[in-house]
C-alpha cells in the first residue's frame, strides 16, 4: 500500500511538471486551446451544409465525434513527451532521484487527462456557440465527458509504450498521424455509417472510436428522434464496448510500458 501511495505521489509531481509546460511551450498551448476551436468551426460551417443527418442537426451530430477525435489525438502527447524526455536525457535524471519507477509513466499519462480536459472544455463552449446542445441531465453529460477522457487515458498507455520503444519525436508524430487519422475518420465521427461502402461500414461499426462516439451522443442526447436502432452489438451497447476496450488497452500496454521503461532506463 505504501508503495502504491508513493507511486501516486511521485506521479502527481511528474504530472505537475508536464502541465507547467503548457504555459512555457507555446506549441502545446496552441494545440490544446486553439485547435479545438478551429476544428469545430471548420466542420460546422464548411462541411455542415453538405452533410445531412436525417431528423437532426449536423452540428449536434458533429460535436461528440470531434470530441472523440480530439481526445484520441491528444493522447499522443504521452508518446511524444516520453520520446522527447528520452532524447534530452531527462529520463536519466529521473533515474537518479529517489522516486518510484512507475511515477514517470503515471505522471505522463495523467497529465494528458488535463490536456484533454482543457481541449474538451474549449471545444464544448465553441460547440454551444455554433448550435450544439446537451439534451440530457447533468450526470449523463458528465458521464459522457468522463467516458471520453477514460478512453483517451487508455490510448495514452499505447502511446507511452510506442514513445519508449521508438524514442524519436518525429517518428512518433508521423506514425501516430498515419494510424490515428484513418482510425478516427473511418468511424461514425463525422458522417453517418450508412453513407460508407459496405467494407468500410463493417470496420467502422466495430471501431472503438465509433463506440465511444455513439456512447457520447447517447449520453449528450444527440441521437435524432426516429433514428433506427444500430444493428451491431458494438453500437447497441457502446458504453460497455468502450469500457471493454479501455480495460484491454490498459491491461496490455500499462505493463508493457512499465517493462519498456525499465529497459530504457538501464541503457
């Protein structure tokens, strides 16, 4: 128990260090605060008039999807941050301190929750300005935001492993973009699934990004009245399906990340 508390305490210190970088590194501030505004305005006003959502508003359909995309992309901060620390020798400095071995990873992934929470807040306020509305209770909406952050946290552990495995910021950014970009677009994030070709539609139906988006729409009350019930289990039970993926990602990649960190630290 004492080791767990030590790890959490040390992780909180590392997380604070990572959060402080927001105001000291302008690039992070731009991504966290300005990119969400740009994405909402771009999709709402440029693509909104060309995409029809039967029985509902595209702007209400859009926000849950763009929130899901943003938090998944925001999880890449973990991989890039760890790769940067490896390159600059900061990990070696952490090794010399009397701190828990897992604190760096706990702090790094936890700080991404704060980054994503800021992005979600800015994006939600922007969404309200362009016509989005939450049509459920406070607690259901809070559950929607919480599920998005929890899903992003699980993705952070994947990025942590990759960041330690390939300690190069450039490689992490390029590899993340090539994987996450199609993953977030071949989903129900921006267009209804029935508009896709059958092969892509099948992939999108079982894509975990589609599940977390569907879950958020349901919890925000953004499913238009009369919308047909999904025909696949993953979208009929999007909250459960999302939680299953969260458990899988953390159960696999948290131990792998910790083991890879110990290996990297011994180099």
